[in-house]
């Protein structure tokens, strides 16, 4: 399923999975920085994560401050509902 077709819960679950893969391979690369296969794995999952974060931000608002639209005339990050108010998480 493409990230554009996922609902909010599915997209969050997908983000959890690809983010875990990125963190896991990053820890491996800390001790094996020359492993070309691991570097390809990292690049692949890092790209999937970026795509999913962008899709989530477009549909539901940014999950991280670095996904806030830089071209905004106002800083709407602070106007979004907090997670305990039914916000992004």
C-alpha cells in the first residue's frame, strides 16, 4: 500500500517500522561504517521514512518540528492539538 493511501493509524505504524529500521541499521553502521550493503539498507529505509513523514505532515500536520513548512507566514506548529488532546500521536 502506498503511503498516500494509508489512514492516520496505518501511516503512524509504517513510520514506526521504518524508523526502527533506520535506528537499528544506524547502530550497526556505528561499528561497521564501511559495510556497503548496510549503507544501501540505510539509504533505502531513510528514504521511505522521509517520504512517510512528508505524507503524514501533508495530511495530518508535522510530527517533528523539522517537517514544519518553512514557507509559512505563521508558525502553526504551536496551534495544533497536543497528543493528549487528540493531536498527532
